[in-house]
C-alpha cells in the first residue's frame, strides 16, 4: 500500500523527486503524479521506517531520512540534467536543506512547510480518530489524515514512546531550516493551507522574507485535506510549475 514508486524514462532530461512528511506516505502525491508528462522521470520516495509498523518507525532516524534524500538526488543527477523536488511537511524541510547543497536541484514545489508549528485541537482530534480507526464517511479531514498515514497503528502504546526522539529531531530541523532559509536562491513555490491543523500561519511570514519563494495560500485546506476548489488551484499551480 505505502510503496516507493520509480519511473525511469530513457533519455529524459528532467526528473521529479517526491518526498513525503513524517509518519507520511508516498500516497500523499497520488493526485499530482498523473499530472506529470510521460517524458519526465519520477522517484516517489518512501522514507525509512514508513510503510510498516509503529516499531519500524521508532527504529528510523532523521539522519537516515537526510541520507535517503541525498542519495536519491545524487542518483538522479547522474542521468538527468534538471531535477525538481516536490515535498510535503517534513519533506519540504529536507528539500529546502538539500537545495542549498545541490546545484542540480532547479526548482522546489513545497506543501505545508512547517517553519512554525501550532498544534490545534483539530489535529489532536484527527490523530485520535486515525488511531482509533472510527471515522465517519463525511469527515474528510480525518479520512485524508488516515489515508496519508504511512505507519500502521497499534493499540500497544509502547512503540509510540520510540517516536518521541523523531519529533524532537523534527523540531530541531525546523529551527535549522529557519536559519538557512535566507540563503536559498532556488526558485520555489510554497503552498500553504490556511486551515492547517499543524502549521502556524506565521510560517508564511518566514517564507515572505525570501524573494525566491513564491507563495500560494489555499483558504479551505488543511494539512492533508484539499477540498475541490483548493485542489483545482493546487493542480493548476503544479502544472505551471512543471513548465520550463
């Protein structure tokens, strides 16, 4: 279900690397990948510890995720002239950091960049619903969170204790990327959701300080859920992003 996806197009000069967020899944990009031209190579990364159990996730680390992104970019750069990164949440942080070290990365398309965190009651409710698995058919935000959760849930609380260091690593990564952000010169589009249950609106203030980052705000979207009107705007922006 949560699987890495690769499409190598012989003689393609452009490759797109997708990077999901913490406790996320490559499936987060299911609606975007079909918008890519057939002439573009694709690598939809599955970060270590994702796609398996809660215990698997506890055994992963931020360092491993950084190394995966670095290795994926290096591999694509061997055979492609142009590399674009498309990422969500923590994946966006990893992408911003990687773009500073890899001149081969030409453009960034970033969703829900968590430069400032604001944990809301909605996030707590949705997380509890995903944990319990009891979600109403019309609860779109919770269903989207469930669909985008790349780690199998367990009723045993012990494995979740091993998650704490990873979220501490995430907070450290947020602080590090905020400091690095002024140095970014890679053309980027940041798509921020105005009803995000996790990312504070103050993240927009951080992004506005860099002239190389264009902003798109989705007024009705959350961290995972994009209602139809916002999804259309997202898809239009992604299609324009792909245009050389």
